[in-house]
C-alpha cells in the first residue's frame, strides 16, 4: 500500500489524499486495504501520477534497442510507448518488425505497443528501400495483440490520388477495428477532409496552431511533437490555451529523439515545458497519460490510477518540477531518483540484423561529383536548404563553378555536396545534389540512418572527404562517420540494421556528443545536425529532398535535375 499519497486523478482533474493498494501488479483500491498490507510505503509528502505514454516514437531514432530505450526513459517516468518500427522495416521488412516485437516481450518492465508500418517504401519509385511491406504483411502484423493499428500513413498524396494498394492497407486496419495513424503536414481544407475520410484518426505533423485547430475541428486527434529535431509545443500550445480549446483529443509525443536528449529526460521535459507555457499541471499530465490511453484503447493497462488498472505510476515531490522520486511498473519499484534499480534483460538478434550494408559498386571520390554538360564555366543548381529545428526544407537556386565537367561545391557560400548511396545491394544507384544550412567549412559526414529507406547519405565540402566517410560507414556495417582533413575524426558503429546499437544510453550519448562536437569544429551550428541530416532524404515532407534516385520535388512527387541552367566560359 502506498499510504497517504496525494493522488493526481487525471480522470476528474483532482488532487486528493489516497491510500493506493496494489496486489499482483494491479491497483485494487484507492481507500487502503481493510485487511492491511504486507508492505506499506509512507508517501505523505509525495504525489502519485500515472506513468507517461509516448504515443508515437521511432525507437530507431534513439539508436537504442527497445530494452535500451526502456532503461533510458523509465527512470524519467515513461513506462509505455507506441512504437512505429518504420525504420527497421525499410531495412529488414517484416522480419525486422517481428524482431523488435519479440524483444519487447522478454521480461522488460515496460509496456511496448506497436503500429504496423504503412509505407514501406514511403515513396515508391522515388527511392530504393531494403524491403517492402505489402497488404499481406500488414494483415499478418495487425493480427498481433501488441499491434494496435496502422502506423502513420505518410504518403498522403497516395491517399488523395486513391492509390489502391495504400487504401487496401488502410481498409485492412479498419475491418479489424484497429486504429489508423495519420501524417499530413500542411494539409488543409477539402484535401484534409478527403484524407480523414479515408481512415486516419490522428496527425503529428501540424506546423502551426491554426493547423492544429483545423484538424481538431475536423475530428482528428492531434499529437504535438516535442522531439530532438522538431519542437512544436511553444509554437502551438500558447494559442490553444488562449483560445480555451478543449485538449481532450491532444497528446504530446516525441517521434524522434536522440540519445543526447534522452539522458536529460523524455516526456517529463515536455510536460515541464507545457506547464511553463501556461498549461495547468493536471492538464499537462493528461496529454501523456489518459489522452493517449483513450486514443489507443489501452484501458485498463496504463494511463490512469484506478482500481482494476495495472499499477504503473510515478511518485513526485512537486507537480511543477516533474522529477520522478520513484517509478513503479506492474506494482514494483523499478527506478528511484533517476536511476534504474537493476539492469534490464537483453537479448541477441538474428544474424541478419548485423549484415545490412551492401553497396554494389566500389566507390571513388568522383562518384560524388555532379556532372555538367560543359567542361568549364558556371552551372545554376538547385540546393536543399535545411533549417534548425525543422523537418521541412526549401529550394534555393544559385550559380556554382564548373571545372573539368564537374560542378564544384562551395563551402564559403555554405553550399555542400550531398550524395545518397543505395546500400541494400539492389541497384548500386547514387543520387547527387547540393545542400545549404549545415555550415560545414571542411570535411564530411556519412550515416546509414537516413529516413526512410536508410540508404547511405553523405554530405561534405569535398569529394575525397565524402569518399572516406562513406567507406568507413560501409566497413562498420552501418553507423556514422565524420572526416576532417582527409582523416577519420570520429565514428559510431550502429551494428543493428545500421540504425541501432546495443550500447546503453549513457555510452551512446557520449559518442553522439563527440560527433556533434567534431561537427561544430568543422563549422556546423545546427543543434541536432545528425537528426536534420537524416531527414533530407525523406521524400514525403516538403519541399526538396534527395534519395538514391536523385533530387525529389516533394510537392510534384517527381525526380528533378540538380542543374537548371549553365553558362560556358
């Protein structure tokens, strides 16, 4: 029995004293136990809040396994998550998804749920993925009790054009009475109505408060993203509070969060921020407890402290600070004062997870050069412009010098070369272009963590540095490499599908910090350059992206040339 605790009841928006009795991992009473309790915990100075639920997250973005992720977030109060294993699915297909689901069942004190990846690949014909998940695979996944529905339907142009294969996936979920998550940035008006009518019930891509309001008015559940690369709370929450909007269909999710952020916190950071922005603490807790529980139909597993519910709760000293004193999962204290009580059990993955980088050609530095139709002069090119804290990109057009039939990048103008190398052993293709906004003055960076097909993306000030970085990543069978002055400066092996590591979060955070420190020395000023880099290859978020097939005009869903015009000398 947790005696004398101040219970935060997110169902009634009240705080009152209670004696929470727990037996065999379930809450049996909020009024104590008339027969007494074998163990009593005096909690008169503490508050009890339901454990947090992350309603939309890609575990691969943390570069941790499910177990490693749980070890990182449970001490902060998150004891449940709805994972979209979209990234590993693009590399290993249904085998990768089932591998993650299997790991989550191995005695980890964490409630792991899953959504079936809807778009593998995300943009057929515009990229080369390592696998495909069709209607039959979706139907198989949806039959699992741990799979709650169909994950974010990010190919919204496919929905609007009535893509038959995609609609069959949506209908498969609806026939089984399972959820369909949405993904529709900037979609408004009649197109939004058409998208919603096809089946999606939520969206986590709203970019303005006005967009959030319209989506709520049209019946969608809205997930406000507060991750590493995209932080939307301060952009939308103050307006929602000012308008007095009912937030009963709103959640806070992380989507993508890197290990440097995880060591500092998870949803607890987002809740604190929401409170600082003016939201009542109990209402803030609802956004990560009862609301996602209701949306995902998790009753009576997690999201509320009440009789018959599983005993997942956090003990706090202060509702404003949101710092977990103790975290209880299934009636057992598993973390105290920011640390897990004992390490969680780990498993080994099938050998296939460790051999996923297969480049069909021997790379050379000149493979990364954009060929011009002239031997010398200038070429007018398209460049991808990235912005800190945003997944959106825009297109710029500028003139670059041409020498010996090759267009030269110009770091002095913050114009870098970018290449995407197909790494699944299928086509050997390389997409080429230019990027602005990263700020590198010299050197290069390469990684196999690149949404959504996770081919090998490399950006650099010169072709030789790009070649060295890409070669190192291939040798490691996946990971991240930074090159400075023709020499490897720092690297991190991501041995599982080229996306994840079995290292604990503190070790990964140190490695990521070193990588980011190195990039800053090379001139990069972005707060999360690795996350930003990983999204320039995602051809379903506007405006200009790049894949192994080439530059992609997202609005037109078409491959475009990096060269627009040229002038001979």
